[in-house]
C-alpha cells in the first residue's frame, strides 16, 4: 500500500524563504536613529560629530555636519550664528567697558607677586598704565589687585586723575633735556620731521601718548619700566617754551620774524649801481 502523507506535516513550498526580518530592519524609518548607510545615522547626531549626523542636532565635539544655529561642544566650524566670540557677546573691551573720552591707554608692565600661606600661594598683580590724548596731555597711574583686569582698571583710573600738560613745538620737543629719577636716566633730543621716535618701548609709549612724533632719546641708567616712565615724564615736564623763558627773565618778546625779513629786502635795492654807469657816460 502506498503511504499517505501525514496531514500534520506541511508540504514544502518551492518559494525561497523570505528574509523579512532583515529587510524590514533596513526599511524601517530612521526616526529612532537606526543605521541606514555606512556608519551614518538619520535623525541622530554622532557622538564625535561625524559627517552624516542629523540636521538640527550638533555633534558632541563640533564636527562639520552639526546643526545650523547651534555650535558644538568645543566650537567646531558650524558654531551658532549670532553668538559673540568673547564672553558677554557685545563689543566690550579686553578688560571691560572703557570710557570713550578721547584718551588712549597703554599697559607698560604687569608684575606678579606671591604670598605663601598655609593653604598654598596667594598671587597679587600690579600694573603701570600710561594714558594720553596725543595732544599734549599725558598721565601715568599704578594699580594693584588680585586679578589682572582689576589692577589694569585701577591703574587706568589713577592715570586719568594725574594728567599733566606737556609743552611741544610742532611735532617735536622744544629743546634737549636730561632727566633723572632714582636709578633711571633719560636723554631727550628734538628731531626734524620724518625722523620718528627713536626710543625704547617705555619711552616711546610715554612720548607717543604725549603727542611727540619726532624725537631722539637714549636711556643711560636703569631699565626698570616704572622708574624709566617716571624719568621720561619728569623730562617732558621740564620743557619750556621760548616765550615763557623770555617772560620769566623780564624781557620783551621779540616781534615775529616776518617784519624783520622786510628790512634786508629794502636795503638790497641797487641804488649805488647807477652812479658808475652815469660816470661812464
């Protein structure tokens, strides 16, 4: 007798088995961050900011494909648009808001000191700042604080309270002067137009902010920035104008040179040259 097939056993089908789980896994929407390409992800940013991360979410380390409008953690090339580069955003100065009063500031030196205590060291800072309007007014100030920004701010405020007037002659100084302060000794000499300021860093800063453009100088003593600046400032204060010296001596101020130049022109008329010509005739 022929064996009948068991009804409980399913007849084998000629169709190949379906790879439904794998196909469906690849065709699923990428809303949950499934892998759809070679290491890329739709809808989810990579941890290290890869090139295929989602639009709208930046990588952790700021890769090139991070979201528009939001920067990476470490400030990659796709940083947030509209955010200020410095802390605080706006156009603030390096050490805070500076008054716009027409004066220019220059920091000559910053010195750090340390105090050893039980828990470690405590640092303090001192700064020397020069302030001037480049029109004959200049001042020097000092400031001390536990932070660099605070000591510079204090020095700037102190310099504005110690402004002095310097006598100039056009773009140079009226005469030569040798100034001393403590161990510093500075020699200042006038120069013609186009010479510039031939000086070191400290003397140049003081003279530039005072309004000098052409000058020769030489430091003959200590190179301590504080004493050198004080010696330069003292030398600028010793400058005197011609009219001021004449008035101090009790002499009358001479008339302008334009009136004196006309007299030689009148005497130069060749009146005596006509007589030899007449005698020859």
